[in-house]
C-alpha cells in the first residue's frame, strides 16, 4: 500500500513538474523574446493550429490506425502472461481493493429495483441518451454559431440605402419621384453620377457616406418588348442586333471592334455572359407586371469620372436608348463600406406600365463577402472551433453506425442524419467556392479598367444559397430533436395526437383552404383595382391569414368597401367571423378533441410501474449525479421549522398522503378526501403492484445486508490484517505468527 501511494505521488509530481516547466518556458519566450504578436497574426496562428488538429483528426489518425492494424495483423506480438503474486502484502492490498470495488457495486445496485429491469425500455433510454448527447450539443453549437456570426448592422444598412435612393434628399432625386421614362436619366445624373463624384478627394466616394465606395462602374440594362401587342400572353423580349437608334438591319462595321462601346448598348447582353453566369445568374426578377429574365436585355456602362458618364448619358439620350418598347430598366452597382467591411449589392428597377406610368423598386442585399479569420472576433472563432469538433463527432458517430449496420439506413431518422451531414458538406463547399470567387474578383478590382462592370452578385448569390442551406439545416436539426425528446410523456402524447388526428385535420384544412381561396378570388375581383393588399391572389391570401391570426393592423375595413357598402359589410363579416372565428375555432377544437382522446386512452390503459428517463440517467450515471449533488447550490440542508425529527417525519408523510389524494382525485374524478384516504395505504393499489413493492422491499433488505457484510469484512481487514508495522516485517521476510500482536493467547 505504501509503495503504491509513493508511486502514485511520484507520477503526479512528475506530471506537475513537466507542465510547470512548459508553461514557464512559454511565458518567458513570449515576454522576453523581443517581439510582440499582433492580433491578426495571433488569430492566424490559432486558425493554423485548428487546421492542423482537424487534419490530424480526419486524416492522420485514421492512417496511423491503419498502419498499426496492418503491423499487428502481419507481425502479432507475443501474449504477455503476468507472474503470480506471492507476497502476502500484495494479497492484502488486492483483497482490500476488491472489497472496495464490491462495496461500490453493491451501493450502486441498491437503487436498482424491479422497475429498472425492463430491458427493452432501458435499451430505448440508452439510445435516447446517446442521441441526446450528440444531437443536443450539435443543436446548441449550431445555434451559438448562428447567433455569434449574425450581424445586426446588415438590416440598418439595407434600410438606409433604400431610403436614400427611394426618397428625395436636397439636391438629389428619389426613385419614387420619377413619373415618366424620360426622367430616368435625370435621376441617374443626380443620384448616381454626381453623388459618387461630388468629393474628388475620396475618389468614387458617396456623397451620403464618404466611407462607402463604388466598386467598378454602374451598369444600365433595359428589357425591351419584341412586340408591344402581346395581349394576354406572356411577353416576349427582344434579343435582336440593332444599329444605334434601334435601326435595322444590323451591319457589322470594320471599326466596330475598336469603338465597341458605341455599339454595345444595341447588342443583346447574352453575348458577353460567361459560363458561371449561366449557373448563378439564370433567374428572373418578379416585377409588379411581369417577370424579367436576368440574362436578357441591352446593356450600357457608365464611366468612373463624372464627365465621361455624362457623355454616355448624352449619347443614350441622343440616340433614343429608352423608347416606348422599353419594358423595364435595371440599374446594377455595388457599394463597399470600408469601416463596416460590408458589400451592398444594389439593383434599382423601373417598370414602364402600358398606360405610361412607372413602378419603382429597390433591392439591396447587404452581405459580408470578405470574412477572413483575422477579422473574426474571438467569440466567433471559439464558436466555429467548437462547431467543427462537434460536427466531426457527429459525422464519426453516423459513419460508424451505418458502417456496421447498413440496414439502419432504411430508417427515416437515419436518412435525416445523412441529409444533415450532406447539408453541412454543401455549406462548406459553397463557402469555399465563394471565398475563391471573391478573391479572384478583388484581384480584378485592383486591375480594373475605367469602364468595367464587376458583378459581385455572383458571390452574393452563393452566399444567399449557403444561408438558405443553413436555414434548412436548422429546421432539420430541430425536427431531429423531436425523436430524441420522445422520452417525455408530453411529447409522446403530442405524437399520438398527431397520429390520430392527421386525416381529420387535413380534411378540415382543405375545406378552410378552398373557402379561403374562393373568398380571396371574390375580394381580388371586387377590390383589387383599388387596394394594394388585395391586388394579387397570393398577397390577398396572406393578408387574410394575417387578419385571421390577429395581425389586423395591415388590413383596413375600408379596403373591402370599394364594391359598395352592403357588399363590403358582407365581405368584412365573412373575414372577421366566418374565417377568423368559426373555421379557425373548428380547426383548433378538432385538434383539442383528439388531444383529449389521446390523453384519455393513455390514462385509461394499463400502466406498468416504469421508470422515467431521468431515473434511468440517475442509475446509469451515478457518479455525475453525485458530483452535481455535492455542489453548494444543490446540497440539501436539514431545516427544523421549530419541530422535532419525529414531527418533521410525520409532517412529511402527511404531505405525501395529501399529494397522493390530489393525484387520485384527478385520475378518478372528484370525490371527498375522506373517501379516498383509506385507499391510500395500499388498498387502492392493485394486487400486482403490491406484490412488486413487497418483493422490492425484501430485495432492498437483502442488499443492505450484503453491504453491511462487505463493510464489516473491509473493516476487519483494515483493523487486523493491514498493520503497517506487521506489513514491514512481512516484507522483510519475518514470520507473522512470531509478531507480538499475533501471538496466540495462552490457554
């Protein structure tokens, strides 16, 4: 025993000494080496360390284990057979350690009763505990990463830029103040040409915010109708080659390649697109009147200087670039805020209506495209590191489970796990591709010519796609937690309710949907020409659903009275009473009835006395529960309350009886307390439950006797067979029978 303690102390002293020497050396090198790391360098070093650790965890360790397996399989080592212990001191030490181990096992076994021997339930709880550990920490890490990496300044930047371009400001036009297509060039001159060249010391700085720079030049793109008389059909957009002033036929002149800027506004834009544009930019803008393809139209670029930009506008005005066939004009440019490291991808759209007016729209997407490691906060780095480690553990658990049991892939929950893993891979791939694309575009910005449009919408589209995947990832991870939380009786009741009510709920929802659809058609037909909330069928359905669920600030009763007062009263009554009150209450009452049915089925069935999930955790992880109970704020102290111990015990028993009475009244209906109290002593319980309790009490008494026997045996060993002096003499080779304490008594 003494030798074992000395060895243990020596190992601990060696460990403390080694760690202390390493820490002291690192501290001295950091302080007195003559250099000081900057924050950027320090973060880069941390990122490199993380990359090395991930590489070791993903590639180096598997390769190492493969080589070790091949080595052990090819040249197996000799089997080591330990020598038999002959020394009495070692026998005494081994006996004492065995008794301590057996005592701990018997103490842990004391809390296990017949309720804990439901092996199928225990296996189910074990799987739930493992899933809760994996998916719980993965969900928490994902939420922390999302919360840390989100930037609230994006909303304010988007709102401010929308207001600056949409409204009038002193000497600068607002987009909503343009009422005719001929005024568009005045807006461009005022808000886009002069506003970005007013301060020459800042280069292309914006007059509203000097720290905001214009990246590249501004691009004007118009979408023209091939035939204005398209009727009810979807309009076709022109993609023909024209000469200046939209003259036909088109002729390829010999000096067109040299003066290509002159002929560019009359040539379809699809000619200059690249392959990546077909992948990322092949979408349509949903306008007020039509949908406008992104890869169709005629493009003209402005210049960097104010004088050259004015020459371009004068040229377009002189040769009538905007005509009656113009359906929509898009103004694309990118702003970069140096202080906030923020890109603002702006698209200003003006739609020309058949009756001459204009419909303006502004789309601003604020995004951080340059997110280097040295620019991330320490909280973001820590959250990213923890998420990477948890994701690796999640992937490893999924791979091991599917590798050894491929048939588990038939389960929808395992398919959901695989889909979560694939979504993470897709997000990582999109982020890597976006960073590579941004890096190449920044090189292009540094070497850009005077008239070159740099389309940052490409990486912005990839960023948007990655954000959508992250949203799906959060939804699927939350859905996966539903199965993990099935240990709770309330979640089981919810699942049972959904299983019983899905057909009736689906039928009722279809009835409500068809009624709402018919009502929206009527409202759009009657009031659509005069109300912005009811001019489209989808928007009308959204507004009706918002009013139904209590969000009535957006819907005014006057918007339903354009067809007359009587008809307006009828429509508002249908919306306020039939849809909002009658049908929705029928839907909710139906779910409530099935919930009550499922609860009645659960309460009326035979209930076996089973443990819950937390009781299982208490038995399965006793050491962890003991550690928590030993914390200061978990300790329970005895409080007298001016009563003796026997009075406190009696008060506690009476309180338990009252709680049992309340539980019985809830289960069996309201009866008097005096009628239920005689049944609480055991007569109200079934004969099987009484037999189980009797068997458990007897088994607990036997276990207590075994614990006492082990304790007495250990006490005897410590008192009579583990004397330090005798142990030293035995170790020296003496005879234990000749020691003074071991001499036999005289007869």
